[in-house]
C-alpha cells in the first residue's frame, strides 16, 4: 500500500503471526525489497492493551524498538495490527519524524464490511447496533478494561 503511493523507507509493523501467516507479506518479504523494513513486534499489542489509559508510558519501550531505524529516514509506517493505530504519536517521536505517513488496514477493512452489508441490505441506517465480545476464558480485568474503553 505505501509502496503503491510512491513511498520509500517503509517500516512494516506487524505481529509475529501476521508476518508469518499473511501470504502477501510473506511474498513481499521474500523478494527482499530495498528500503522496506519488516518489523514483527511480539509483545506490543499486549502492552498497548495494558496501557490504554496512558500510552505515553510506552514511549521508552517504543523508542527501544525503533532505535535501529534512527538513520534510515523512515517516511512511511504500515500498521499491520489494529492496536498500533493508538500509538502513532509515540512512533513519530521514536522515529523523530512528525511527517510520517501511516497506512493501516482498518479503513479498507471497514469499507469492505460496509460494501458487503449494503449488498445484503443489512446496513442499519439509524446507528443502532451492539457489540459482542467473545473470550475463551473469564477475565474480569479484561472485561473492566473493555467497559472503560468502550464507554
């Protein structure tokens, strides 16, 4: 996506699983493109969840993650996990570039969902709806964090 917009010096941030199982990313990485850096971030999504009320607390951690890209003049960052959109400010600070262009999957995914709902004439126009969250185990701390976040 960033490459299609003529960008160079691109960081592709993802979870380990996304980098491992996303066929498009695997194929692109296999070509070893110049000036595209793939960065699997094992624990970042969890740390974002744990610090939703104070994301600035992650700045030191994020600085350390991106330290090796100081001299790469990063122009674009592809956010390969929906969690990462919450730390754009911290990423800009870590990379010392306020003009970084971000590319994220949430916008095209939401457009696709909207298209499919319209096809089925299932798009509610009155902004009514509900959120259902399913977990594999009972976790009262997670429940409270979700209530705080969604309110």
